């Protein structure tokens, strides 16, 4: 275990400076901050060390190792009439676990008043995210992974930008205890005409405990995003008879801070997840997702 902890320590030393780079204000590609699963939102987003389904691609691509064929979809309503929709797929291959996520961000419509006094409604933002990743078992109890994200963004139906982001991650699993580290959204950012926008680079460090003989996950995670304060997430999940999951989470550090909760229902190969998430100074919103294992 000491050897694995040394690997993780070296990984952190080599990447922390990237996340603590000079601030460039609020970053673009905001859809990269939206987890593709309601399960995670109900657990305070403390998922970097969980790594047991397709959604590991978003939090820590190392968790894809050992994940077989799964399909997932999600929907999240946002502020005003904005929304985020996603579709995910994973497949075990000879080189490791492969995962794909397609994310669609709709920023909603806004009224624009022309100089002649007429009013026109336009789409404030339309983003498309394509995320591919691979996770492999490097050694016993140690997994590694990486991912690439292709981003296409359009603002106000006029200004276009594109970019590429890179993810890397490590996941150690031993005796019901996991430790995960991931670095997300490394890239040069987006450029709209003459305006450049950074990607929301993030460093995640998390751990989980699964008590022997109890269908329970306890999770703790720290996260630092380039344009946000440090945040801490706590999460728990308990499965009742393999059919109903009860989830409770708490998150600090940003507009989603506070207590979140949710549940999951599993029937054979299909799983439905729901989460209720607080948004500071605004109405709380709802997240739903489906997961199919086949």
C-alpha cells in the first residue's frame, strides 16, 4: 500500500500546479461541471473513488477498468429554462474499459431588443461535449485511466468556439477501501472571436469505505476547480434488498452547497436514479438518470 500511496503522491505533486494556475476569471464550457448521473448528485458528488459504473468516466476514468456494457442517460433542469442532457456508453475491451459520453447543454432563450424596438428571442448558449476514456488495471488493486473531451460551443447564435480537454486518474482498491485521484479538463480553453475562456480544470481526491457484509458506501471527496473555491463532498448510499437505494449527501464551496438527497430503483438490468439538489439563493432543482446494464 505504501508503494501505491507514493505513486499517488507523485501524481499530485506533478499536477497540482496545473490546477493552481493563474485565475482567468469564470471559465467557459460550463457543461463540463455537470455530472452525468443523478446518483452522484444525491451523494454530494463524492464519486472519484467509487468507480463501479459507466459514470466513472466523468469523475475518474481509472474506474472504467472492469466495467462491462452499460448505457446511461441523464437530464438536469437548470436555472431559468436551461437544461443538460447526456448519453453514456461503456464496453469492456481487450485493452481495458472503454467509455463514451455525449453531453448537450441548452442555455435557454433570452429576449433581445433590436434598435428598431422589436423583440427577438435567441438561444443564449448551445454546447456539445463528446468525452471518450479508457481505464486499465495497472497492477493488483491499482487502476489507471485517461480521457479526452471535444467541446463545441455557440453563444447567442453567432459566436462559435471549440476546444479539447484531457483527464487522467488513478484508483486504488483494497479491502473495501478505495482511494481515487483525478485531474480533469486540462486544455488551452475556448476562444470566441477575440475573447478567450479557460476550461474548468479540476483536481479531485476522494476515498470510500464499504463495510463488509453491508450494502453501504460512505464517501468523502475534496475538489478544487480553477474558477471556484475548494469544495468538500460527503456522500452515502444504502441499498435495501438490492431494489431501493437511499442516498444522502452534503457539499460545500459553491452555489450547490448544502444537503442533497435522492434514491435509486433497480429492476433486473434497469436502474432509475433521482436527486434533489439545492442551489444557493434559488429554487432547488431535480436530476434524473437511467442506467441499463446488458
